[in-house]
């Protein structure tokens, strides 16, 4: 006897056909930031360097400079420099470690994966800023024991401005990583190209006006001062479009079109 063949089409449950939620993808990408040895050590170095900034102020700063604002703004320096490298690694590691095939097989919508990486970068920037604020509070509590001022005043605008500063530079790392898809090249270009532009803009008079609008290293410094003016916001917005938005769009286009092997 032969078993009857069913002609009824098999339907997959709705949960099997539904795309992975973006929040879950973002949490996965956030966890992947510390999964690699490079990512883990980078986070450890950022943590130790941030602690070192407080130790430097406690040991060598003038008494009146030991304030919560000083501990907080100075403490942001290590993460501002190194977190963008983590943003680069989050994108380029898919290609350098040949995990892109597995990632895009599980989640074929590459745009969603890239968006999750951007979201993870923004979250790690927010977390780093919050951790810096907590560390700054602890250091400021110790400041009177070292003869410091210990003032707790902090202009509320500095919170949002410095947070935006951190997010912008991490997203810039994502953008350069997506545009170049090569870890060493992306890191070198990320640090070298803006630095060269800053040098040229500061030394060549004909480029001074353009540099005031297109040099993100210059325009972003206003975020460390309370109550940015409308002109400062405009200049930072233009430079952010040039150094973050455009590279991210071009990098996203390249990620969507690149063949995975």
C-alpha cells in the first residue's frame, strides 16, 4: 500500500514568518560589541582611562578646578576618542571575521541589521556618558579631602550637549566602518582625515571660513560649553551632515549592495 499524499499546502506559523523585532536586533548588536576580544579590551581601556581622568584632577588640578563639571567634562575625553573605534568594529567585524554570511542569512534585511548597529552605538554612547557622570560624582565627593572646591553645579544644557557629542562621534565611527568595510583602513581614515582637515583649515587662510562650518572637531567643541548659540548649532549641524550623515548613507548603500562571500 502507498500512503496518500496530502495536497493541502503547509502554512508556517505567523511567528516563523514575522521579522525579528528591531529591539531584539539592537540588543544582540549591543552584546556583540563586547563579544570580541578587541571590543572587550577597548571597553576596559575606556573604563580605566575614565578613572584616570578623575585621578589626574584630584592629584594635580588647582583647588578651584575640582568641581563636578570639570570631572564630568574631562572624564568624557577617553570615551569620545575610543568609543567611535567600537562603532567601526561593530560594522567591519562582520566582514573581517566573515560573519556577514551568517548574519544576513538569519536576517536578510540588511538595512535592519545596520540600523540595529547604529542603535547599539547610540546606546553604548548613552551608557558611557551616564557612567562618566556617576564616576565624576564619586570623584567630586572626594575632592574636599584633597583640598578641592567640590562644587556640584552643572548647567543642564551640558547634559544634553555632551550626550549628543558622544552619540555623534560613535555614529561617525559606524559611518566610516560601513563606508570602508575594512577595520584598519576605517580606523586610520577616521582619525587621519578629520585631523588633516583641521590642520589645513587652521593654517590656510582661504579655508578658514569653510573650516568653521565643515570641521566637526571644531564645531563640536561648543557642546562642552553651556547654552550653545543658534550659530553654533547651525555649524555643528552642517559638519555633522558632512562627516556623519553622508558617510552613513553611502556606507549603508555599500552594505546593501556588497556581495557576501
